[in-house]
């Protein structure tokens, strides 16, 4: 249970619905401005600057836009990995994208990179993962879509994490379980918060 801004306790399911409603209420211009500010903050962050490879994602309409980030990773000469969910064998793995033109419709019509053994990227301490989220809290815990793919991936790999979210989806405290992974950093259009320990 958590306390929202209106002091109404809700669980994860209700909270996801509330955060989606907030996003749908944002105007097109406000979202575009927020997406630009978030991308700029991500690209200026020391974790991005130091990363040799960046694992990101192609944003859907309800998510913070990642287009500028993807373009910058490629332009900066870093390895760009995009996720492919493989529930029957490996959970989620990241495959190298060399150009945005390589994207093809994948599961649930989400654009995906070409999948082949030679494109599979191995995460390490020089990898930064850009993590999608519906909300986050003052301790660095995130609220995801509910599939658990990112939590399982992050628990198994020694990477830096940078979550991106809209500012009005930051809450004082989120409900979290033992398997929920705290992020290294969260970025909104208003501020960047680093979490350690």
C-alpha cells in the first residue's frame, strides 16, 4: 500500500491505471517538451557518457519518447541494444541495432531489432540500461508494466540503470516486493535523482 498525492491508498494494479490516466491527460505539446528535456538530461548524465553500450527501448505512445536517445547512441558510436522478450527460454535479451531502419514489427507490434547470435549483446559493468517505468519513488523503486522482465534481467546482470519517467508520476513511496530492483538513477523533465546503496 502507498499514499498518493490525494492520500488514497492503492495497490500496484490501481496505481498503474492511475499513472496511465495521468499520461493520457498530458497535452501533445507538454509531452513533446518533456520528452526533449528528459532526453537531454539522459545524454548529459555521467552514466551515459561513460557507457560503452546502451540498452534502451523503442517507446510506445504511453511511454516517455526515446527517439532522440536512440539516435544519439548511434551517433555517439556506442553499441545500442534493444530488448527482445523470449519467455520460453531466456526471459529478455538485448540485440544490437546498427540503424533505426533495421527495426521490424515484433511481438505486440513493438518495433524490434534483427535477432541473430552475432547481434546478441552481453551486459557488463560498462552497460547502461534505459529502463521504462510508469512511476518511481523516493528510494529509486519503479512501477513497471507488470511483466517482471526488467526486474529479472536487472537482478541477474551487473549494469547501471537509468529510469525515465514524467515528473508528475514520482511518488513518495511505492509498494515493492523482494524481487523489485532499485534503480541507479531516475530522470524526469524536471530533475535527475541518483540512488546508491
